[in-house]
C-alpha cells in the first residue's frame, strides 16, 4: 500500500511538472500575442510612394488579431494572428490569391521587440513558382512604430519588402 501511494504521488508530481512546463510555454506565446494585441487601432505608412493604411482589430473573443492592409488604390489584404500552443501563427490572405501560413518558433522571450514567422505551408498556389510570401518579421520598437519585413519567392527568386508604420492618433 505504501508503495502504491508513493507511485501515485510521484506520478502526480511528474504530471504537475509537465503541466507547469506547458503552461509556461503557452503563457510566453500568450504574452507575445498580447503585445500584438496592443497594435489595435489605425496605422499609416508608405512604401515606394504608395500610402498604406493598416487597421488591427481583436476578434473571436480576443483570441485572434486581424490586420487589414489597404495599399492606396490596391486590393485589401488580411493577416490573422493567433496563438497555437507555444507559438504564434500568422495566416496571410494575399492579393496574389494565395494564403501563406506561417508560424514562429516556440516563444522564448515574449517581450522581444521582433517576432519572426516562417512559412509552413501555402494554399491557393497554381504552381510552386507562383509569387507567395515565405516569411514575416514584425518589429515593435515602441507603442507608436511598427516595421514589417516580408520575404517572398517568385519564379525561383527570393525578395524582401519592408513596410514602416506609425500609429494614427
């Protein structure tokens, strides 16, 4: 009986330790997501002479952040950010009519100024050579400035586009 009780206690301690580790990972990702949630509002920027308006809105009871990206006279694009376990996920609905899905590595430092997303899959491609985004680095140096560095692949060639935004007051 004593041996059984000891086994139960050791098992419960192991389970509690594992649960604590999982909660710690999720809390890092949740804390990083909360930094993204601080973007809620309107932003403006320019890229190659084109004015860009960006709006961030929390949806789904605060579990997802939607980014509406409106470049001048071009079509609106949307990126959805959410938490998935110990990572953040970004799904971009592109004007190129494809949907790259990107994820971070497990979040180690939820207060990091930059968060990098890498492509895990893309839907909507007619060919692997079609233009599509392959990564995104979001940098938040302070509450009123935001930089997005998008990488892409097209016809076997890689490229990068950098957008800088300022919060509208």
